[in-house]
C-alpha cells in the first residue's frame, strides 16, 4: 500500500521516476560518505607518539633481578668461604 497516495494501486510513471531519482541520490550519498571515510584517514598527518618506555622498564627490571641474584650468590659464596677458614 502506498501511504502517500492513500490507495493500494500501482504507482504512476511520475512516482517511479521520483523513486528512481531518490534512490540514485541515496547511492551517490553512500559513495561519497564511503570515499570520505577512506580518504580522510590518509590525509591526516602522522602524529608521532611519545617515546614508549615499557620495553626499557622491563629490561631494567630484568637486569636488576639478575644483579640481585648475582649479589645473593656472591654473599652465599663469601659465607661458605668464611665458614671454611
């Protein structure tokens, strides 16, 4: 049923033409919107991020853990050598 006409009859040629033109306009709008979504990100300038220190922090923690482990090992060896003499 066609609500704008109030009847359930077939649409006239003028109605078909306006429907077709409306669909073509919608198609062009969709294409324009899609192209703007694809083109806009490419036009944005690259903004460098702040230096990321997470890798450096992890590396520092690993080095500290090894240093503590070596320090403990050295203390144990010193105690053993002191106890022997």
